[in-house]
C-alpha cells in the first residue's frame, strides 16, 4: 500500500530519512513488525514505544512514526515526527483499511454504566428489524451472526478498523460499539466516522488511570467534541454532566430523561422481577427488562433508533421482546424459591442501582443477601464505598474476591471493610474464596429471599496473579442450587 495515501490529515512536524512509497502493515507492537512495515512509537502507561524503536528496526520496519526524534538515524528508514503517535495510528489505521466506518451507520456509546446493555440492545433491535448489524462490546464482538471474542471494552485502533472492514465487506449496515474513556484518551477511536454518540451517565470510576474525576469527564466529552455536523449527540439529561457533553458538539444535540424534560422522555409505571411497564412519549409499553437503570437503557435505544430514521412504533414493538445483556440483572433459575440475580455492577453507582431496584421489588419480609467484591489493580477509592452501599441496601453482605489480579485478595477485602459502619459489622461476612462465598449465601437464604451476586456478571473467568481460571457466577449458583 502507498504510504502517502495514509498520511492525509496527519500533521507531521518533522520528516527525516529516506522517502518510502510502499509499506506493508501497521504495528505498535515491535514483536509483530516485519520487513517494510510501519512502527508507531506510542507512549503508554506502563511502557513507551520509543524504547522499542531499535527492535522494530531490527525486524525490518521502514517507517517510524514517533513523538521524539532519536539521536541517530538508520539509513533507508523514514522517521515521521507527530504530536501524538496514538492519534496518527488511529487515523492511519482507518485509512489503511479503507475507512470502513464511512460505509456503516456507526454509533458509539459511552458512560460509566449501561454501555454493554445499550450496545447489545441496539444490536438485537436492528437485527430483529431486518438489518445486518455489528457490535463491538465488552462481552463479545459480532459481525452479523458471527461471534468474535472481546478482550477489551474497546479494542485498539487496528482491531477496530479490521473488524469494521470485515463488517462492511460482509454487508453489515449498522454497527454499535462501546467506547470507553481509556479508548478515547488513547485515541483508539481517532479517524472513525461516527453517525451518533450516546452518553449514559458518569460516576467515579477508573481514577487509577485518569487521576482525577475531571479528567475522566473530559475524556468522555472528547467523543462528542469530535462528532461531525451530520451526526447526533444523545445524552442523558438526568445526569448533571449530560448537557456538558454537548457544549462543543457540532452535530444535532438531543437529550433523553426519566426525570427532567428532554427530547425523548419515559416514565416508569410498574416494576416487577419479570419486567416493567414504561410510558414512552405517551405510549404505555411492557418490557422484559426491569429496574430504573434499564428504563434509561431502553429509552436510549429507542431514541437512537428514532434518530437513525426508524419508525417509532416498530422500534417499540420490537424492543418489547428483547432480553437483557448477559450478566445484567440476570436471574438464575432454581427450584428452591430463592431469587438469585447476577449483575456486572462493579461501581458504587451500578451497585446502588441494582440494589435499589431489588428494594423496589420487595413485597414482604424477604431478605436481600449481597455477595460482592472489588477488582485488584483498579481504583481503590471505590472499595469502601461499594461495601457501604451493599450494607445500607442489603440485610446481609458477604465480601469476597472479584478479580484480584496481582493484588492480595485479603488487602482488597480490608479496603472494602473500611467502609462498613461499625454498627453493621455483625451483618457482614468476609469469605475470600468466591465460590465458597456464593455457596454460603445460598445456605443462609430461605425461600422468598433474594441473592445478588455482583461484580463479574457475564465474565467466565477469575484472574489471579496474571492467570485466568474458569469461573462463572451463574454456573456456580446453578450447580450449588442443584446440590441443595
């Protein structure tokens, strides 16, 4: 492929070395470089790509895109200095794969909570309405009916554009993708042509990466700042940062809400474990999802469908038959009379949303038992808050491991226990082994009670010291119920 064709829109401040006309592939991992390839020296949080330039050259890289020029230059190599190697990678990756996002209706969904649910519902909705649809999510990537495992909330720029190219070549017309704050900050979505962006909400999360809450908010806002005039920016106006997201948005500015006035408005009429009734723009509709948080999710999906030109009644009719995303307020069937729910809630706000939903569904003296942990190597500030919320909204709480990663599980539990009020300590158990914690909750529960297992949701593994072991909350619950 010709190099110059990839450099359109890339601001190059300095160009040194031998001009190169044809290049092979693009890489930011020096281990993958082959003769004639382009290597991007991307500075990261743990490693700096500039430290691997020599390795890339040894493997035959003919072009180096970097932010800091080296002291020595290798003959026959072209060095291109840019202000952001990650942004250059995103834009050049898009061009390398023929700008596939321009061939699709691409909608990005961002926010602390709700991204996976909204993206999954949008994919299912448009698939049910007869479109060949694609999905890029935390749980799985989909090209029409074909599933491709997902490794991150948002893949790297090369992965994203490669998948979008496969979608376009396969006849996919619509793609819905989760867009994490990490991905925005790291320019993984640079160069993509979005037809719309959705903001769900924002609460304290990922401060281990962003440093401050303001930087976290600003990262989300960049997605809307970069929208073209032809796109729409849709935000939750019940979140006080919703309208802030639209301040510099060049596209159509739209809002949705359950409490405040908005372009798209819903009202909760009835809540039950098996579903809920919503009034959406004057129409009373029953959905198979439940909870206030799902009211926002469904309303956002309906709004996106409308903004993409779909007939409103058809969108609502189709939405009524859809189920929740895996591991999102997912009930685990059993014959004991106990209601067991698995949810991905891994932030204070998400946990509060789920437990508040359960509280609103309580009919009598049934108890709520919550099993919850916090991930290792992640924002520590939310650990005591998670435990405090669990205690406030549950009758009994079992603190346990989530994905400890490289941290000591006992240290994580100690951080969580710091948030338990002294007077409530008797209602809290600490059981490091997650399987044992779930088994204990079932033994403690009586018919009619509710068990919430929170934090991992759809995940089918537990990561300990860099190793992933098979572990599925839903499977553990099902097997334990079968034994009782």
